């Protein structure tokens, strides 16, 4: 067969639809790019700088968070845990961190 999933089994139309939906959601912010570029003074110079700085900030933040995970938890726990951020917050702040993490998740998903 031309396409065989790694875990075995078949691919349904729902799987393909979810893949397309996820890809479109990942590129959701690009629809406002024309409006932003129209407001820039020198878009040929400024836009690549903005993209580079933005990507650097996101990559830096991800690296800092992952280093924090590894400083608080042993690597085998980080590798096997399905909720590393919650486990780390619980380890650092105690059991009350569960409510804080739930609130932070709700606030973060509200804007999307």
C-alpha cells in the first residue's frame, strides 16, 4: 500500500480531515500578515527581522521551560510523564498548583 501508518491500522476520512484542520489551524496567524505588512515602513527589511526575533523568542522560551523541567524532575520522569508541566508545578508549588495550572490553561485557550 502507498500509505501505511506506523502503528498499523487504516486511515479514515476523519483522520485526513483532522490532519487538514490541524495544519490550517497552525497557519491561522498568517491571514493577518497583509494588514501588518501594509503598516510597516520598510517591509522587505523589517518583516524578516520580526520573524527571526519572534522565532528566537519562542525557541528560547521553549528551551528555558524544558531546562526547568529537567532541573526539577529526573529525566526518566520527564520522558514518561504525560503532564510534565503539571508534575513540575506540583513539585515546586505543592498540590495547590493543580488549580493554578487549570486556570492558566483556561486563560491560554480562551484567546484562541
